[in-house]
C-alpha cells in the first residue's frame, strides 16, 4: 500500500529468550522483496571488536548500497572474514542464546536487587532499568550514571537519548549484560550496598 523500503536491524536475532522465536522481516509476505535486513556476525559470535556484519536485500538495493559502501569504507580484513566464515558453520547459536539468557537473569537479579524496576527483555543483551524506585525520582539517568561510576566503577548508560521524547526516558538507564560471568559477579560485588545520594 505505501510502497516503502523497510530497513530492519536484526543484529540480536540469535538472542531470543524464554522459548520465544524471532520472526525476520524477510519472512513477512510482501516485505521480503522490499526489505533491507541488517545482521551482525560480531554480536552472534562474541567478536564485537571485529565489526563484521551483513546486509540482505534484493539485487537493486544491494547494488545501490555497494556503490555507497565502496566510497565510504575499506572493508573488513580478509583473515577476519575467513575466520568468521569458518566459525559460522560450526557455531551453536542455540547454546549461545541460552547462555545469554542466564546472563540476563543474573543481571536482573543484581540490578533489581539494588531497587531498580526492570521488565525482563525477551531478547537482545541490554536491560532498560527504571531508576526512579531507587532514587526516589530525585536524580535523572545521567546524574545516576556518573554517581554509580564514581562510587563503584560500574558503567551504565543514560537511556534518555534512546527515547523519541528524551524527557520520558530521564529516569532510565541501559545496562549491557553480554559480559563474562566473572565480570558480572564483580559488578554484583561492587554495587552491593550502593545507595544514591539523598537516600
């Protein structure tokens, strides 16, 4: 009806929890031929620093994107591409998803234990945490982020810039849980007993 191109970020498509399944935009009748699917090998295979991903689109859109790409990037190093190509065929993404789900559950335990309100995400690797119950609404996400960092060395990110209306996200922070359990246990140790100023 609208004759639009749909660009869909499916970077975290392998990290879906609690028995749910992710439906790709490319599986929706009538959208496959009008969609650009963005995927990541870096996230799925825990090699974030490698910056390897892919696009899936029809031939016309792919040709246009290649013209832009040729003028804006030099591409990923060949050895990295070969390594990922080799690993991709042997990786068990189901096991990786279960492991990420365990990390999510542990991070939820840590941060809800501090007093934050968090709805468990159904996928991905971030928590969106409401700090209002912890701070009594006396501190926004940015101030909280700096105070937590200064007091504990633990980094979270203000979530307001991710909201269409930043004021609606002023009491939220974003927390990444795609870290080794050893590091998550260290986070738990550091934030134990933390109370924001004015508490």
